[in-house]
C-alpha cells in the first residue's frame, strides 16, 4: 500500500455513540477527514445504499476478497456476517489527499493500529454503563431482543480491550464527548481548531 495521510480509528460497543462522534468530526473542515466505507456480507437495512453506507457483497464475494488479500482487516462478527476494510478504499481516500476516519469494531481497529502504528490514532468510546447501552439499543428498535442480548454480551468483551487504545473517551455527555474527540483528533493531526467567534 502506498503511504498517505493519517488514520483515525473510533471503536466502541454498539450504541456507545461512536457513529455520532465520527459524523461530527467529518463536518470539521480543518481536519480534512474522509470516511472509510467498510465492506460487509450482511443484508442492507432500511435505506442503506451500496457505496455510501457499506460496500455490500455476498458471502462468497467476501471470501474471495479474503483469499486475494484485498482487506486491511476483516472479521466474521456473527456466522456468515463479515465486515472488513478494503485496502483499495484507504488508498482511494489517501489519493484524494485526505486523512481517513474509521467507525469500526474493536478488533478491526486494533489490527489497523498494528499495521500503521505511527500514523494511527485509535480511540475507544466508552458508554456510561452496560445497562445504559442496553437502553440505547432498545430505543433504536432496529433489532430483536436476541440480537440486542448478543450485542450486550459482545460489549462486555469489547470494554475489556479499551486499555489497548491510544485514548478513551467516556461518552456520558454527548457534547463533552464531541468536543473531546475534536480536540484529540486536531492535536494528533497538528491542526488548529478555528475559534467559535471567527
């Protein structure tokens, strides 16, 4: 892979608010960020679009890409439910002169950090508690109770990996977490945050 900009990773258990934080950071022009779209073999949900939310592919297509070494990282999250980051996606964004931001699961985030230790900032977003996480997931009402329980069980395992990340943001108050994330990323990239009144 050709070397390009920096890599910013946000990982967290489902429902911690990492997607909201990543969207907020993408709206800050001075950070020069572009979002890395993951590939997945899971079916589309709701209004999801191919090439916007994910690169959707069949299980056999996904396995072929694994065999060809096309992924920077990949994981079978649930049976036949694969997620991964295509090398070509990161190279595409680097070619545009961007820093790449990821909203990615914990093990994928740590794998990318291992591959590019010097140019990656890996941030773990911590929910107030596992109970709060359960409330947030139920409020979404996009998944069955069984699926939610699977996510909660996974969350407990994921929380244990937090110390392996460069930084931990506790998302008790979203506005505070957004500010903290903005400062962390700006510091890492060596850019100034424009003052609110300018």
